[in-house]
């Protein structure tokens, strides 16, 4: 069954919810849905108290190292971490308490997929502690985007590509970047495609705005895709009750 996966998005050291497509080097273009007065570790402690595993901490640009480290310390082996992860620093985050590291831009140097780099970081931390971020925009299929989703790569989400990458990781994290943070609905075609063709676990994020979206995701993916709700959650200033979402993990446990 589809499970709820929590998140902590960090920008300039603060927990925020941001319209994904507005992320760029130009801070004036940034569209913030929510800026928390609570530190990152408060959210990590909440997820730990509620027994929610497999959530992700994403560092959106520089200035987030300290906040991320505090969150990992607050919930050892409970959360994954991504944003600026590469082979040389990956083990540092595992040692700091991350359950897994999430890699994205590192395996797409100059926007081109590098199998060599994927093998290298997988060998460094182990397949069982590596998540590959394939966040994407819809454009004649789905094209993976990197660098805070501002750069399109040469890599498309296809059955063959998912099968190839799954040899080196245990999970995919996929934000539908075009709808991320907008609370206007999920990319239903992408969820269905992932449910049919992903050979390994997947967490989807982007556009979810109600608890009904868990039922939708579960039906479309045949229970094979988990769901993150960010901006729409009441703990991030939205209207969807966190307590209701939390139940979907409890009910889904074997």
C-alpha cells in the first residue's frame, strides 16, 4: 500500500516549503509557501516520535549543513538526506545518522548521465543506502532535472533507464518539478508509469493537496509508490492534517 513519507526541506538554514520551479540563483524569483519558526530537528523529532521512517531531508543550496546535521542527530537512521551529495562526502552523512543518501546532480555532470559516477557512489555507501533522485519535468515523457531543477539533463524516465539505475540503488525519489509546491494536483500519468515500470521502491512528491491523494496514488500505482505531501500539510502552513497523513503509514505497516 502507498505510505506517507515525511520531508524536511531546508533553504538558507531554515525549514521551508518552496515552489520548486522558482528555485534559481536569483533569490528574488523564489516563491516561498511557508517558512517555519521551528528548527529542522523539531520536525525530525516529530517524525521519530510517530515512527515515520524513510522520509527525506533536502538541502536546497548552501547554508543548510548545520540544520541538516542537527536533524539527522535528532533522528538517527530515520531519514534520508539529499542536496549536494557526491562520492567524497556521502559517508560523512551516513556517519552523521542518515539512513541513506540521495544523489542527483553528481551523477549528471554537465547535464549528462554518468554510469561511472553512479557505480562509484553506490560502491562507496552500498546499494542499500543509496537513493537516486530522478526529479523531472514533463516534456515528451519525463526529463530529469538537476541543479535545483533548473537544468534539464539528457536522461529520460523510461522503463529501461529505471531498470538500469535500480541495479545500484534501493529506491527512487521523484519530484514532479512542474507541479511541486503548487498544490494543484499530482502528475497522475507519472505515478501510474512508475507503478507499472519501476523495479524498485519509489517515493513520489509534487502537487498532492489532500488525504484522498493517498488513495489515488495507491490505486494508480497498485500500492507500489509512496507519497510525500509538503506544502499542503498543516505543519507547513497548509490545510491537510499531518495526523491524518500519519495514519496512512500506520495502516500500511505489515
